[in-house]
C-alpha cells in the first residue's frame, strides 16, 4: 500500500511546487504581474486549506480511503482545466480544484499510518512518507524545467493528469483502511465496531479547546508559509531576475530545497522517536535552524557565492522537515477518535500559511518594487519578512505541551 499512497503525496508535492519553474512562462502566457502570479499559486493552498476541517471529520467518520479517492478525482479534473486554461480565471479554477483534490494526499495517508503503525514509530513512518513525497518537489525542479523548455508547461500538466489517473486506480485496487486479518494477531474490525467507536461532537470540540493546538497551528502557519513562499514560488523568479540564471540552472538550484528535506524528514523523525524521545525539543531546534538558514538571503541577497546559495536552500529544506513531528505532537495530545480532525486542523493552518505568504509576498514585492518589474529590494524585504515570521514560530512552540514518547 505504501507505493500508491507515496505516489499520491508525491503528486501533491509536485503540484504545489511547480509554480517556481513555470512562473515566468505563466506570467507571459496569461499576462500576469507579481501579484497575479502570487494569487494563482496561492489559490491552490487557499482551496486546500478550506477543505481541511470538513475533510478531517470525513476521515474520522467515513475512513481515509473513501475520502482520498473522492477528492483525488476532483484534483484530476482540476489538472485538466489548468492545462487547458487560456485566461487567468480559468487557470484559477483549475488550480483551486487541484488544491481541493490534493487536500487529503497527506492527511489521509497519515490517518492510515495511525491505523497501521504503533505510536512510537509514527514520527519515523510519517517522516518516511514525507521524504518520498519530496521526490515530487524534486521532479518539479530540473526535470520539469527540461520538459517545459522542450514541450511547454501545458504538455507537462497533461502528462501529469495521466499519471494522476493511474495513481487513483492503484489506490482503489490496493489500499485497505485497517488491518483486518483475524488469527494474525490483529483484531478484526466490523462495521458495527466502527459505528460504535465513532467520535462525538464533544470529542471534536476538545481539539479546538486545547491551547497547544493553537500554538502548534501558529508555528506550522509560519513554518510552511515562509518555506513554500520561497522554495515553491519566489526563489525561481529571484534566481532568474537577480542572479540571471537560466531556467534549467534555476531548476538545478531549486533541487537543494527537496534534497535537504528528503534527508531531514526521516532523520528528524528518528531523533524525535528514539533519541530525544520528545516532539517539542526537536521542533524548537528545527525551527531555530530553519530561521538561521534564511539569514544569508536577508543580508547578502545579491552577492552570495553559489555554494552558499545552495547551502542556504538545502539547510532550509532540512530544518523545515521538523513539521512532520508537529503532526505527531498534536496526534498524541488528542483522543484517538479525533486524530484525523486534529491533524487536519493543524494542516488547515499549514496550507493557509502557504497561501497567504505566497500571495502576500507577491503583493509585497510588487509594492516595494513599485510596478510590474520585480526588483532586488522587493526580494530583500520579502526574505526579511519571512525570517521574522519564522522566529515568531520558534517562540510560540516553546509553550507547547507534549505527551511522553515511549521507547520500544
């Protein structure tokens, strides 16, 4: 089951990260300025975020597989509309539907991990799935740049839609909701058991009354918001505009973000599960490291040697992977029956962060630059804004509670 689930999250990561490479072509094709590009990229995350809370209830009430498949078909329709778009409004509709369709790509998988893995392996397992998904971010860098240069961005998305359909078919055929093999040391789960164990309205309200839910939400809002604003959108135009990189060279440099993340996710998850046996300490250290990796971009924006640019990008990817531990933290503070709602509640703020920072930084760059041309000063202050926001996330997580992580 890991293969189709990992592929679905990989696909989601590709969709959300593709804007950095196709940004310049999209701006020319649809006649967009920085603010319009920011909104087009952000609409994916706005739609993604708005689905999170009702989807969390659906995961707990109706199961992850059913919810995954239904939303995946919505995303497929969005991919086809986006690839066919010849105006800004049609492109917005396509990107929004992709966002809705991919809303369950991580949360549904995490809900399945809860069903299949013990508590003291959850952060490691979720870190592994995050690493696999990050291959999608990698595919949205140099490989996408080569395809776009050869066949255009529309052809790339039509091909992606075909892959999308295949993945949905594999999920329908292969994925099971829970272990149900009697006589194998695993409890058989009946429909009656599921109905009796469904959470109540009081359980759902408990999630939003917990102070740590809001502190974790704040931190994930600024962590993922700033990271996606830079890595999945504005780093591309920044390298092309300020450093005069070619499209393919830009894609090569953007690879540093997912490479750092793909190393960090399982490693940081393992440190949380087995070394520190703490969620809070790992996240605070990770967020502090993430903030420090932004400093070269804030103060030496246009004079960095290439190796330091790569190190800064890779370091941001590595340390931001502590976000997977936040899901383990909130899951362990909540009753098992509302784990889906708790994680999707946090994920709502994760995606709203991505939307508002991508959109907001675009408007900010346009305002500072004074027109439709992106300038160095716009990027400088955009990076500094992200740095301050990340520091707020560090401070907020200091006050988060955590459940004790037991060893095997």
